[in-house]
């Protein structure tokens, strides 16, 4: 594989890592950058290129595991974060939050891969997701009753899970839909973001694993360096982005991200359509 193609993998990994945990849609950004500039399908093929866009999310997953390692140890029962017991957030919250999108993702995976991985569908998702985020900030309760992730109820977890289904449409954004959902049911922006990032690990790992199993035959030995370069790039940039975003979200909330999405969609539309 030519070194220029490795640079394309690093760039796509950077885009994934910087945008995965911000409510701007990492998949949408990767699709637009790739479709309009890098064009990885020309040397990987359609199915291998789509698999790459899913698999490099494993780099971002690893970054989330590193940042939330103590929390995951708590959830797995390895140790309790609070003396005398485990924190209130438990695996049931996570399972409830994952179930709706997990079921729909399995049922519609083929349709999504075949029909929704395009710049046009991403533009739709960017705008609709932005409107949801603006509505969430507008109608959010002035004083969130759930300030930390340990105060989340099962009902809130289920509603966030339902909202996560919207992210199956590329461009809508997993974190954008779930943080918006959390805010709408009384969670602080930071609590909703923490829960979103914790849920992201199993659902992204599952999606990546399914895509690998289904499309591995399209990936050749020559493609492996491309995948590795993208994975490492996504890990490094996601590690930087997660910590920055968690400090930022309670201060600026969702509207600035929503405005960015709308401006980006308009610019891309007039430049390329």
C-alpha cells in the first residue's frame, strides 16, 4: 500500500477520533471527508471502505475505556468506587440504554450499509440532529435533577436508549441524540455525556465486530496497514478529545455544536451539490 494511502487512513482516524464523542457525527464527518476528498473506495472497494469506517471506531472505544477505566471496573464488579458498596449506575442501566438501538441495528444493518452511507443522507442527519439538540437545550429543565451519572434512573436510561436509535442514520450523531435525550428527561449535560460515552463502548464494539465478521472477506492483507494506521490515529485523537469535551459540555451545552452542524451542512451542500 502506498504511503499516501496510509496518510489518508491517518486523516480519517483523526476525523473519527476528534468527532466520535462530540455531538457532530463522526460517521457523517468520515463519510463526507472520504466521499468528497480522500475516496478510499477507489483502492479499498466499497465494502472494505465501509468496514474501515466502522472498525477504526475501535480506536475511539479503546480511548473511552482508558478514560473511564475505573467506571468500567465498577460496572464489572471488580471493585466498588465508593467505600462500602458499588455506585448506583450498574450494568442494568447500560443494558437498558443499549437494547433499543442494538435490536434495530442488527435488523437494519444491511439496509444502512447499502443505502445510508452517502454525503446526501449525512447532510439530512446533520440538520435534523442539530434541530433536536437546539430543542433539547430550549426545553431542558432549568435545574437538572440528575447531576451525576450515578443518579440516573432506569426510566431515564431507557429514554436515552430510544433516542440513540436516531443515530443509526449517519450524520445524526450518537452522542448528539443521546445527550439530547438525557437533557430532555432531566439529566445534566455532563451526566448525559458520561452515560453516553459509557454506553458507546459496548455498542461500538458490537457494531465493529459485526461489520468485521460480515465483510472480512473484502479486506485483503494489503489493506491491514491502512486499518492499523486509522485505528492508532483514532485512539490518539479520541483520547485528547474526550477529556476536552467533558470539560466543555456543561459550559457551552449543545447549541454551539448544533449551529456548527447546520453551517457545515449548508457549506457542503453549496460546494458539492
